[in-house]
C-alpha cells in the first residue's frame, strides 16, 4: 500500500510514540502512586492535544483525506478504548488491586493492548491486500459486536474466566498482594501473587477488544501507518483517564449504545465497500455492486455525533437522578477514595 506521507515521518513518528509509552511505563515502575485529579487532567489533556497536533501535521504533509482518516480512526479507537477501560475497571475491582499499583496494572494492560493490536494490524493489512472479500467478515463481525454491546448483561460476566480457573489449577497463588510483585514467599514457599491473575485477565480482555478495534478502523482507512498511530494515540492517557473519571465510567449508562452505533455503522460501511469492490462469483456474477459509498468525512461526523449524544444523554440522566435524590453530582474521580 502506497502512502502520500514521507517515509521518514512515518518511521520517526512510530519510534517517538513507542518511546513515549516506554517512558510512561518506566515512570510508573519507578514511582507507583495514585495520580491526583490535576495530574490526571493534565496528562489526558496533553495526550489529546498531541493527537490533534499529529492530525494537523498529517493534514500538512499529506492531504485532507489522510488527515480526516486519522481523526475518524483515532476517535473510533478512543471510544473503543474507553469501553476497554470500563472492563479494566471491573477487573481491577474484582481482584481488589491496591490503589497504588493500579497504575502499573493499567499501563501493562495498555502495552499488551498495543502489542495485540500491532499483530492484528499486520495480519489485517496482509489479508486486505490479498482478499478484499475479508471486509464481508469484518463487517458482519462488527455488526454482531454492536449487538453484543447493547444486549442485557454485556459487561456483567466478570467472574473467574475459564482461563483464570485453569491457571489457578496449575500454579500456586497467594491470597494477598506483595506490592507490585508477581511472585512472593509464603511460609517458605515460592508462590505467585494475584497480580499475575490481574495481568492475565487484562491481556485476555485486550485480545478480545483487538478483534473489534482493528476491523473497525480498517473500515475507515486501509493505511497501516494511520491504523497503528490512531491506536497508539487512543491508548495514550488511558490510565490517567481511569483515575480522572473514577466511578463515572460505570454511570455513563448510554455510552455502550454510542459505541454500538459506531460499530454497527462501520460494519455496514465495510459490507457496502466489499459489495462495491466485489469479486466473489456468487454475488452479482463476480461484478462490482452499485451501492452507496460512505465517505470518511461522513464517518467522522457520525462518530462524533454518536459519542456526543451518548455522553450528554448519560450526564443528563445522572443529573436528574442526583437531583431526585437530593445529591450533588460529581463528574470525576473521588480524591478521598483515591487517597485511601
């Protein structure tokens, strides 16, 4: 696949972005702590601004098409990453991870997500290059995933998975954490801590979300560079966003509907694109099907609208419920809770 962007810019960008993530991980390992609201806000704002600046550079070095593809892809992956983060919240709560080490668990989870998505990006790009009909499968998968999002109990089953149960049967685990260590000594015996189970759960979740996120962004752009960078920017700042939002994620009731709408929209777009480029002999005799083409700008508008409506509707409902209960609605993390 050819690109209008300079090769030096693409290589340099990926090196710098990966270096930022590694530096972020190193800082967490060196000084594990619960970030304040101000610290979390500054980091989230910094990463969002960085993504917007990056989009501006693509507009300048490339063209409007590539710049719009990056923005649409980044927003799509960011919305899916927030959904991913919601599951992270459930996992960290279920395993009762100490607050001071939640950052480390989150960052490792984000790095694992980046690795899995990188693998799927390479595989997806290779498949698309050879088999355009793969878009039929991608599209159907996204529509199915959208339905899974909105059906009752979509995120509720967060007990011990089959994988966790099998790991517990094979390896010895202690009942308590030992800081952020994976192994500890209990009564003279070497054992693994629950922190390893947390990382396995986060990794399994990352793998499942990669199956959704990569087909979704390939429905917006077929540039591996834009797919990769949009995913990196979507994952940047997620751990700070976790502490910034606190329990708010669980109260954004309509967020899942916004994400489902985006997935279904892109799924339909992929199927239409596959029909437009059709080469399968049993569909229209192997000829292209004359169907509407959804532009990247239209996709960007739909993504922004879906997330805005879902977020605003959730906040309005929260305010109404708080007013009925005579409470004050706090949109953010609870500082006191974090300090405990």
